[in-house]
């Protein structure tokens, strides 16, 4: 018998044994640690009635949010009532006449919280 065929048979047998024995191994370990297995039996079902149509053939632009709220409600999560509105900051500083950098506060915070090792790493970057 070829060695490669023999190795392949052994690998298949080991994989099969692991699949067969894994549930009992896990239950034995859980019993030793006095823990119960986690089981969930929740069925989620959705139909076209779960989505509010705007017109006869069009869907509401908030369809994704509606479905997310329904799934969250079924799972016991409270969904926020108002989604975060991202806005492009395109302001101009009246004193200097230059645009305001929307990332300036983040950059200043990062600079204030940098360790000396972070700073030396930045000095090593090639420009």
C-alpha cells in the first residue's frame, strides 16, 4: 500500500472520529464545569407584509431599518428610535477664512494620547 493512500485513510478516519466524538467530549467538559449547554429555538420568519410599500411597486427607503428593528425586537434588543445622521462638515472659519478640518479634534486627541513609542514609530515613517 502506498504511504500517501495510507495517510489519507488515517486522516479521514481521524476526521470522522472527531465529528462523532466531539459532542460527547463537549458535554463531558460542560458537566465537569457545572455548566449547561446553550440551546436556542427561535424561528424568524419574514414575509412581504413586514415591509411597508410606498407606492404600488416601490419599497420604502427605510426597509432595511424596519427589518432590523423587527429582528431586534424578536431577539429582545431595543433599537434606537433615531438613526445617526452623518453630515459632511464643510464649514469655513470666519476669523481665518479657511476651511475647518473635520478631523482636527480626532487628530489632536490622538496626538495628546500618544505614547513615546508611538511618536518614535511615526518619526520612522518615510514621507
